[in-house]
């Protein structure tokens, strides 16, 4: 847990409180049932070889999803069955996001749905369809000045990502975070005794990246100049002021994790740089990997920041729309390139607000539905994206996200609920089931596979989250929002290899008031959370500050730094309380720096050595019944030998039919 003290330019200190920290039948009953179609669906067709002047039939298809959307709007008022838009195989490069809204007539009517799907969806002949916000980059030639680099003219291109041969490339980064000499933070940036920064070309493109504990952010460089025996580095404003407030001073800022994005830095295979020094005449540079032929390899630069959005308004949500069997790919997100940069923690970042206060915002979804109901995402893939993959927020209820694969996105996987800066809203009865989320947070590491910020009657079940830089499944708001969360269920998920970059998170991380009693609180049951011994502090099932009314039942947890536990903040009226642990299997791991209590788990005490760090207190109202202790040495083998423990492992994660379709090992 951490409290961020955000000091604004007006000198006001605002406290942004951030935590860092049962069965298939139950899943099926958690959301409103979708009505069965009463007539044969109406079919429209789109193909890369089609024409928008054609009628959208199988033999004369439209060419673009946007044209199909126009045809849908014309037919919706007379709907007597589902309306299905079939996209033939290929890549559809969007010129603008596909924006759906209730006001424009994109919703289904009369209990029927509008469905955008890959042609042949659900059959062996399903075709591969990609909805892309990218641009193909051609015309590569060897650069004459920088040996080994290739260059291409890209006009006014703005992007933060590049994909070569369908693989994410890395921006040019200085080898090692620091440079010779002493670096000291000042009111406007840095002074250093090193002359190295004076050699940096195009310093206005450079970003400093900061990472420690659960924190990660970045600020750009405004300029570099020489002083008497010193080099002055001026940082972008307002990013520098926001970062100092968010990170509580300069200690973190004086130890940058890396310095990125200058042609001065020695290239490594698979690295790139966008030179924007001549407006409208930008140049893209790339250092090929072994075996890459720049005359033949495909190169895609993301251009759009959103691919598909859906928007309703209070009392009139956008509704009854489905997306099935599609791949959403190649989108960027440019906000971190702004002068306000990316002073961040979790998937949240700061921007200046009114009267000098700071506003806490959330990294948006590339596919985002806000004020939406009965939207389905089934069997899709989300990849090569520059922000979060999928967002359902602003009073969105009874939506289904089932059987999707999310990987290689810059931030988090699935975001839903009351997201900052919002403080209230009702997001009810959403289902997040049978998804595989892995290798997310590729660029912004303080990200979670699934983040339920504040919802009610939500089911998160049978998902697998693995190989992520921070937390696997996060349930709870970024601020202390009370009275919102009720009767949420996190069931039968498989979570492993979390916290590979950042600490103070966990496999399943909870915070905040989850209900008003055990009867309407959260249930965490049947999950297998294992194999994540990274750093000094991460927790398998983490009940952190202000967690209240949670049942942790029949889970398997081992090989984390701590199996269960959290920080109970009595001093801020944010204690951990009313948590019952029943029938779980765990190794009860506790890190060396945390003294064991008379009851299970790692519950850090107050930090009496540092008066500025109030630390943690005692949790209240914990109960432990019927839990099984696994041996610290090889708990996995012991679990496999125990029938009940092995059954939890076998049942956790996507159901077998989904695993096969998603290509899971």
C-alpha cells in the first residue's frame, strides 16, 4: 500500500490513496441471459477485395467495416432477427476508430443483437481477421551516417511503438541507466558533473524512466545545456512537478532506471528511433535483428489510439452488440509523449487539474465501451496495442468477455468498473470468463491482467493470467470508494508468474470495502495461484489496506514471497478486517523481514524506525478454518499428491474446450 502525496505548483498537497498492494453454473447465472434469436440472422459481408459501393452480399461484399456500420444503422429500426456482419479473412486498416453509439443507432433492437464476426466463426473454416490501426512502413534503405541502421521517410508519423516481422521492437535505450558523474535533482530537472548528456542528439525526444517497488513512471527532457563544470538537464513541465509530488521527493528521480529514445544511444538488434526534428518530415530508424531483411520484412507503425469504441448516455446505454473471432491490433497511445509525461503507478497517471490540484486518470482501453449493456467479446485476440486492451466502464452492466486471448499490450489486459477520475457509478453483472491474458504490461509495467476497479455482482472465473510485470487479478478501486462493491466472485482462475518487474502486488490482489457483510461481500474460491517468487514482497492472495468482507475459500497458493497477507492501516482508518480463510491449501510463506504472527500469513507491522512511515497495524476479524499447510520444500509436489489440492489445480483456468481453441500449452 502507498499514499501518494501530490504536491502541486500552488503548494497544495492532495492525497491520492492507492493500494499496491462456484462452479460453471454460477458463472452462467451471473449475468442477464441473452435472448435467443427467433429468426434466421440477417447477414452482411465485408472483404478486403470488396467495394463500398456494392450491396454487402456474399458475392459482392463491402470493403470496410465503416461501410458495414452504415448498412447496420439503416437496418436496425426494422430488426426482426440478429444482424451479423461477416468479415472475410485479411487485415482491415482503419483510417479512424470504429465508433458505435446508442444515439447513432448502432445497438440491437427488440431483443436482437448486432454481431461483427470473422467469417466462419466457430467452425473449422473460420477466417483470420485483423482490425488494425497501423500503417505499413516501406521504402527502407541503409543509413549512411549510422552504421547498421536502416531508415525510412514517414511524413508526419507519430507513434510510440513499432512492430517488425510481427514482433514488438524496443526504442533505442542507453546501455545502463546512469552515466559518469553525480546526478542531483533540482527544482527544474538535474545537474550533473558528467558531460555525456551534452552529446545527446535530439534531447527533446529523450525520456527518463523511473522504477522502484510498485512505482513506475517517465518524464521527458526539455533540453540540455552546459554550465560551469556542470551539465544542466531541464525536464518537461508539468511532468517534473507532478513526479516530485507523486513520488514523494527526489530519491527515486535521482536513480532513473533507464534513459530512452535518442539516436546517440548505441543500437541493439530490434531497436528503433523516430526522428521528429523536422516537422512533417519524420524519419524512422531501425537496427535489424539477425536474419531480418528490411527489403522484405513487414513493418507496422501503430497510428490510431483507439480501434473500437462504444458510447451510451445515462438511461440509454449502447447495447446488444457482439464481437466474435476478431484480432484487434496495432494501436498506439500518445499521452506519455505530452509535456505532462507519465508520472504513474498502477495503470493510473497524473495530469494537472483545476486550481493547481492534480487529477488521477486511468490508461484507457484501446477497445472501450462506456455506458454499455449486453456487449459480448468472444473468441477475439488483442495484441500489439499501446494502452490497455479492453475497457468496460461508466455504468456498464451485463457484459460478457469470454474466451479471448490478450498478449503483447503496453499496459493492462481488461479494465472495468468505476475508473479514475470517476468516483461513482454502477457496473453490475459483468462476466469475465475463460480468457488467457499473458505477457501484458510490455511498456508500462505497473499494470494488471484484470482490474475490477469497483463493480457489483461481477464474476471473474476460469481465466489464466501469467507472465505479467505486476499483479494478476486486481479487485478494488484506486481510491477509498465505499458502498459500491457487492457480491463479486473471483473463481477457479489460474494465476502464475506475476510481479516479474514490480513488487508489492500479487496473484489476486484485493483492497477496499468489498461489501457490507460476508453475505454480500467478495468470494475468492477455487483459484490456483503459484510460482512467483520475485523481489522482496509479493503475495499470492493479497488482502491489502482497507480490505473488508472477503471470503477466501478452497484456493491453492504456494511459491510466492508470501502466500497470504497485507498491510492493515489502522492509522488511516483503513484496516484489513472481516476476512475469513476456509479450506485453502498453502505453504504459508512469509518473507524474512516480516515477523510471523500466531495466525497464518504475512502481516507487516508498523515501522517504528522511521517516524515518517506509519507502516501497518494489526488486521481485525480474521478467521481460519480447515486450511491445509503445504511443506515449504516442494509444495507443488505435496499438492499434486493431495487429491483435493490437485483438484483445485486441475479445475483452475480456462475450461478444456477453450484451451484448445486458444492454443494454450
